[in-house]
C-alpha cells in the first residue's frame, strides 16, 4: 500500500452466496468488528438482487455497495441483464468486471470486459477490472505477457481522465477458491508490473494513483503480509468475505485499526 498516493480498497465478492434475508444479520455482526478507518474503502459486491438490501444495511456501517457484473448494453431487449444506469440509479459505487469465473463460464471476452468498464464509467461507477493468469500460463512464464494483454484490452479507449476512477484486481486463477495464495513476492511482482503497464499507457501520475488489489485466497492470516507490499493496495476477497470476523480482520490488516 502507499496511502499517500492511493486509496486502499478492501472489497468482498460474495459471488452467488447469501440471501437477502442474511444481509442484516451479517452487517449487524460485522459493524462492531470493523476498525474505524478513514483511508480504507470497504466494499461488498453482491448479486444484483441484493444490491438494494446492501445499500440500505451497509450505509451506517460505511460499507459501499458493489455489483458483480453489468451488461455491456445501455438498455433494451436483453432479458435477465442489468444495466450500468440501473446500478447507478440505486447508488452502486463499484462493479466487478471480467472476473475469471465470468470469463470461464460465460465466455466473457476482453472486448466485452472493455465495453462493460466503459458503460460503468459513463455512469460514474468504478469498475473493478479483474485480470489474472492460469497455472499453465504461470508455468510457461507467460504471466506478464497475458496480463499485459488483458490490461491493454480492458482499458482500450478509456482516457486518462477516467483511468483515475478505475480499480484493477490481480487475481491469479490458480489461487481463487483453492486456499493456495500467491506469495507476497508474487503478488507484488505482478501488481508492480501492472502499475508499469498503466505508466506506459497513461504516464507516471495516473500509475501512481491507481489502486491495484490482490485477490485469491486472501484471508485473515495472510492479508497483512500481502497488504504490506508497496504495490498491493487492497484485496478482492471471496470466501473470507462471507465471515464477518474474517472480513473485519482483513480490513484491520490495512493497519488502520491499530491506530
Ligand atoms: P477466494 O478469496 O475465495 O479465493 O476468491 C477470490 C475471488 O475470486 C474474489 O473475486
């Protein structure tokens, strides 16, 4: 982290877990455990049907509501989809795009990820753009080549005034839901590499100001070491975000709770 230049973001990704009726008990349990922090933005990304509930329950606990996906279209005959305008209308501040599960199970292409990020930015919503390599790519030493491609494709046509609004999440596919976390050195190496790509595309200031998160089996135990890396500005957390005590411990690991 480098709190002088960029925001720390701890974002939970609930994926397809938790019922609407479980939000209030979750927040009631989480709220007293959360450290008072001014610099760490705490976000919970929930299924679209639970956005309203999270907005209502999260407000007092200072938890921002995020969504997990958005349509690449503005409006119209796209049964089942949710537009960026619909999310913005409710007050959603963040939305994940290009999560590896969507890329794998719904054939979400880099072109679609780019379109979705642009739709969100048009509505003032921060896209949390996910990138990450497979185990095969890592073993073939293709990690940075793959990530370089994913970042450039996702940000294609997004101008410098809007890059400030974006958050990048580095999520190695082999670390997601496997309990196999990237080492702090691996996370730092790739997050630093991503910042270098942003520097190349947009210049030094935007690169210094953009928040780059790590995701993949981040938990209460390993969070502090990962977050201590200079280019790891936060976390995108799956499993551990479903447990209030674990999620609060990760927020505390940003160091703010120890003041
Ligand atoms: P886990 O923390 O469960 O590995 O999930 C990470 C993730 O995919 C967050 O988007």
